[in-house]
């Protein structure tokens, strides 16, 4: 398919990180060898392998059994700080081994269970999971197929979000890399050194990024009367309903719905919400966005004014955004994607728009929409696709990080339809492999915020798909003249 070679790495990867390996209560010969090889490649990269974790540890590796629950006291994600008296929790990655037969068995089980017209909770009852976990597994399975349902089961049982699942008998045939947002890229073990180097680079990428969710409220607050006079809050609520009708957003994942633990540590939020959206308000001269879903449950399918935040700038150190509270409503911080949603406008042109208060300059990008979906095809006459840079396709980064913000801003900065306001294409998108789609909409006379996006969906100009590419991708013409996605199949090695 001419897909990109998996050779490009991020230029900002850290060197000299500290790595410690603390085996869990269960291991296999394959995992022991895999751990040895991983640590050897860590040393070859110039990083430090530590005998025990300390405050210089950046990456902590452990092991867990496949399809068996780990007690919360054995979960290093939940207990590493207390157990090793650390000042912070390192990035924790759990190594798990599944034989090819067991892996197929669980995939087939989830495939059958998800194909039922009405799900049977008994099909999703597994040791160590909460009684209501079946709802999460069904929702996630419908979003990403049986492999995503299996991923959520494994994460809940291992009580860890970052997993390297090695599949094979005597030696690995592949490894899947799981994370919070539900990524499951597949790395084939065709060449051992390259295979383990690839896995090390994925872990180092996770360690090297920094969160940029340190958002800061600024004065003065927005007067209640002004807020109530704005059309944007109502338009955001209507957009949520319209996008919900098109099945764009999925239910948020709550840790307590998957597994019961005494308390969720500072290493992970109690829940995360899938997606965010924002639109520019000319009267405020600011971006009105959905709030972060990590602070409290937020259903992006039916937002209220308390689910909205007003972004007015980006901190000089780029570690977060500035937002203005609104009098008389709850004021939680904006979405974790606040920085890139605001910062992309800094390198793009502005256009003049007529408003009730007169003509004002506004960013060429009116609305921004992110969701854990893919795009199966698009019509290049109406929609533009801009790929993220090659390293972001080969080694994805986490949401809410400076790296992701840089990747998104750079990608949309290359969009011809945004650089040229007269370009007739009103919608442009990019794909974050393993994560989802990011869509931008230009201003169109007589249309509500996000209307150009949902009308492209309805017309087939933007075919949103539940499956998210997990690695390098490209779009090639199909017989209809649309561009259709081409990417590796994470289950292709099984012959499925």
C-alpha cells in the first residue's frame, strides 16, 4: 500500500531516562526473555537500568498474568509511590503474555458476544471486573471491535493502563501496545532487535511528553448578562445533540464501572471523556469549548452551560491555557486539548465577519471537533485531509500533552483550505493514529457552528468510522472519486 516505513522518531525524545523492572507475582519464560531483551535495548539506547525504583525512575516495568485479576495492592500503578517511597509515580508499563490459542479464544468470544442483537451481561463477566463492567466492554467493543473490548478487560484486570501484550507460544509473534485512549497498535516480531527497539521507542515516547493541562483562570469574569445574550452556548448544546444523532461521541469511561479499587491514585483520573469540541465567539473574542472530562463526568452528547469553558489564550510557557470564568455558573477548566485548539489559530490567517456589533476579525477556523473515531473516506472536492508528521503516525503521543499540541498545530498549519480563506473547502481533518480524528470547520454564511461538519457527514463527503487507524495511513482514490483510507490491520498477522 506504500504506507510509511516505521523508521521516523520524534526529535524531542529524552535520553538517559531511568528504567526499573519489578516482576509481578506471575510471569512466563516468554516474558522473562522479553523483559531481558527490552532492558538490553534500553541500555543500548543509552538509558539507565536501575536495580530498584527511586526518584530518578522514569519508566517502571512489571508483569501480570493474562486474563487473570491482579490485586490492587500488587498494582504498581496504584501503589508504586507508597511502596518505593517515591515523590511521583513513574510511567508504569505492564508486560503480559497470551498464547496464540488463548488470544484467539478471547477475540472469538468477544466477537460472538458483540454480534448479539441484545448483549448478554454474562458474556462480559470476567474475574476481577465490576458487575456493571459489561456495559463498558459492550460500548468499547462497538467502538473499536473485539480487540478494544479485550484491551479494556486486560487493563481492568491488570489495574494498569499501559500494557504490552505479547502474543505467541515459544517466542512473541506480535506485541500490542495499549493505553488510556484505547490504542492497540500491533508490532510484529519479524526481526528481534528491531521489534524490541520499536517497543522501547513507544515507551520512551510516553515518558518524554509533558502534560499541558495546567490551565489558569484569569480575571475579570464574564458578566452573566453578556453570557446569557450570547448565541454560542445554545449553539454548542445544539451541536452536541446533532453530533450525538450521528453517533460521533461515545460514552465516557469510568474506572469504577470497570473495576473496584479502594481509591484511584493520583496516577490516573477517575474517568475520561471521549472527545471535545469548541467554536469561536466573535463577541467574546474567545474560544468556547467543552470542559475537561477528567475532573468530573461530562457527557459530550448533551452538554449544558456548566460543561463549557471560555479559552482566551495560551500560557507563555505553553503548559496550559488561560480561561475566563463566567458569573453564575460552574467554571471547570477546559478540555485537555485546549492549547492546540487555541494555538492553531496563531499561525493561520484571520478573516472579517459581520456581527451584530459590527465587522470583526476572527480566526479562519471557526469550530474544532475531536472524537475517538476514524474517517473511512472523504470527498476531496469538499474536504481536505492533512496528515500529522510521520513520527506521530509511527509513535503516537498522548492527549493533553505538548507533543500532541505541536503535532496538531503543525498539521493544520499546512492545510491549504485554511491558509487560503477563499478555498471553497469548508472542512479539514487529520487523524491521530491510535487516538482519533480532529476536524476543523471554516466560517460559512448562514450556518450554525459545526453545521458544515455534520452536513459533510450527511452528504457522504466525510465518512466517519468507528475504527481508528493504529499506525501509518494514507488515503487513495476509490471508484467513486472519494479518497479511502489504507492502513495496516492490527489482526492481519492472524490471517483474519
